[in-house]
C-alpha cells in the first residue's frame, strides 16, 4: 500500500468537527418576493415578503440568516440541515424560477405585487434538483413589474441594490428567450 502526504496538517484544522464546504464564496440564485401594492406611509421602507412563507419579511440592509429548530445532529452542522427542508430557497436560473410561476400576481385582488430578483447565497449551501438552500442570503438586484413602478425608488433606497422595471409576466405561448432579453 502506498501512502501519500496530505496537502495540509490535520492537527492544525480550526476545529475538530471541521467540515470542508462544498462551495466557497457566494452562489447566485433567483427568487420571488411579495411587496405591498402601495408603498408604506411616513417614510417606512417597503419590505420584501417571502412568497411561500408569508410571515417572513426580508429586513432591508440586513443579511437574512436561516434558523431551524427541527434540525438534528444527523443533519450535519449548521442550517440548512442535510435531511431537513430549512434554509433560504432559490432557483438556479431565471428560466427555472419563471417556470414555477412564483412571479405571477394579481395585485388588484390581493394587494401584493411579486418582484423577482437575483440573490447571493453563502454560508452553508446545499444544492438540490430545483436550486439552492442556503444559510445566508441577500438580494443583489430586483426586477419589478411595470405596474409596480412606484416601488422602484423605495425598494432601491431600502435595500441598497439596483431595482429596475421589467415585464416578468408571460403568456404560455410566449418564448422565454424574448422575455429574458435585457436581464443580465
């Protein structure tokens, strides 16, 4: 049997339970949020609300950190758990996010616009078949439907990121390539 020298000294690892991360740095993803149709009064910034977990609001200029009281030691260290459903979800691509219809809305009957955006995910990140689950997340750029034009400036100011108008609604017969023109 031939032995090889390790490229590091295991005795010098920072912790005895040290786990090498799957991904170093940020992973880009796409997600949708709900925003109240009308900007709040009295200079209060609008807040992004989770589309699927309606009681969670993304605080402006504060990194979102996932928490979970269901994860066990079997799930591995940190959140999201390996065998749990916790963490911040994002699709890998814009095309995939749009195919899931999270961006569709009816602001007249629900009083909420859905905006889509590119997010940075980091910390513990788990890749799934549909996208990512991450420990930390923050929006990088938001795309607001034309009907919600009044929200562009308040969202830009609140979250400190670029926010632009973009028609994200589509009819089933439209080609996604046409829809994606101009989105970087």
